[in-house]
C-alpha cells in the first residue's frame, strides 16, 4: 500500500491560531483523521495538531489544511513533502 503524502503549497502564521497553518495537496489518498507525518528530506516527525475545516478555496482546489506545532517551523515550508507513517 502506498503511503499518503502531503505537499506544502502555502504556510500562514496567524498569531491567534494555536499553530502554523499549512495548506497543501495530498497524494495517494486523503486523511481521515489527524495524520502522523514525517518530513521526507530530514526524516523528522511533523507534529500535526489538527486538520482544519475546508474553506471555499480548498473545496475548489481539493487542498487540505493542517495546523502544525510552531516548534516544527523549520519544516513547515513551501515545497516540503511529508509522508504519513
């Protein structure tokens, strides 16, 4: 079985939110709960706090919104690829 991957398309740091907002595209399926992800380049764990509600944009584009711990800011960058464990 091929693991689900998440490609980071955009990142937002909204101070009132509990974490960084990562908007991205999934490959090989969709998440059905809060995923456990690893950064493909470094192998480090990405601490996902939650999956955010779809917006009109993400409904149109098929993108997914993840809320990620600010401690992982070095890994939450446009172009990163994360793979589900």
